[in-house]
C-alpha cells in the first residue's frame, strides 16, 4: 500500500491493483487537473521523484486521481480526509 501525505489528506493506493490497470487514469487526471505530481513508475503511481516537502508544497488535494481511478481505472485509490471534531459531532448526535 502506497500512502501519499498531502496537507490535509492521505492518498492511499492499493498498488496490487495497478498492474492490471490499462488506463493509468490517475496520473493523467493529476496532470490535467492538478500539478502532475503523480506519475507512473514501473506500472504504478508514484511520487518518489519528489521529496516529502515537495509533495506537501505541490499537492493540490484536488481528488482527481481518486475519481479517475474509480471511473476509468481499477479502483485502487482512496483518499482519507480528516475533519477535526467530526467524531465528536457524530457521537453527540448518535451517528457514530
């Protein structure tokens, strides 16, 4: 599992699904809708060509890679967005 940490999100890639993916839609979406930090290396998405601080600085948190992967790829990408206070809010309302 590849994890890419941006400012307020974590992009998780199940790289085992990437080998069978023909479209590599995630990298194309990143290039089209963001700054193109996600590239394909050895058949899998990668940000290894950047330092951790460059990923934090250049990542736009646009979610395009996840959407493209879900619709045109192999459903390998998920994005977690931490919302401060959300667990407490849900628990207070009995929704947790």
